[in-house]
């Protein structure tokens, strides 16, 4: 429940106007939208340390989200949970490719070292050990644990994006942070609704 409380707190801090990501169990974009979000252009060469740190942290964040979404796709029993897992998996794979290309353009490594998260609020809520532990659960218990973990994880993404919006200077990276804020807020709202209907 600690992670759920964190997700709710982050959502409240960021504002609750985010667009839902999976409408009625179909598609990857909210409120019945039939087209994907416009692609984010390649990042320009003008950047600062905040941009690099955000992108490096998001690379790690996205990889963990993809790993958890794969477990959700395999084991979730609620269709809404499966739909959310599929949308997150698809979107975050695209984002991961994009962010890695930005770091390559900037001449920066994909990882920022062991102290990257410690310098920005501590270690992530999700790690490989936690993801592996979810595989031992099943049925309604799995759905609740999966949604709880993913809500906390996506809420942490909002927190990182808010920092980038405040401190970053690369226009494409700041625009991506805005998109992360909107989409992850919507995902967290939906996950909370699904958990509330359990």
C-alpha cells in the first residue's frame, strides 16, 4: 500500500487532468482516440545536465516498466489490467528507442552510474527483484499487486518529468516530459479506478 499512497500523492501534486491511456479496453490513447500521439522529433544538440539526467533515469525507468508490463500481459486476469499492460509496453518501447537515440546524439552513456537515482530522491520503487516476486502471485492477488506496483512506478515517472520541466533546457526533452506527465497521470487514474472496482 506504500507504493499506492506514493502514486496518489504524486498524482495529486501534478494535478489530475491527465488523459486516460486505454479507453474501454482498446487502443493505446485515451478517450476513444483512434490515432497515435504525434512522434517526438529527434532532440536538438542544445542540452544541459538536467536533460541528460532525466533521459538516463527514464531509460532505466522505461526498461523496468516494460519488464513489469510483460509480466502483466502474461498473468493479469482482469482485461483492463491486460489492456493497460499492453499500452504501457508498446508506448514505452517506442520511448526507449527515442531516448537512447538522444543520448547517442549528445555523446552520453545510456546509464548514469550507481549514484544516478540516489542524487534524485533515492532508488526507484521498482527493481528486478520486486518484478520477479510478482510472478509468484496469481488471480485477483496478482492483479492488485501488479496495478499497485505499476501505479507507483508511473507516478514516479511523473515526478521525474516535473523536475525536467522545471530544470531542463532541451526543447524536445521538455516536451517529452510534458507528454510523460499527461499520459502517466491518465494511467495512474485508470489503475486506481480498476483497483477500486476490485
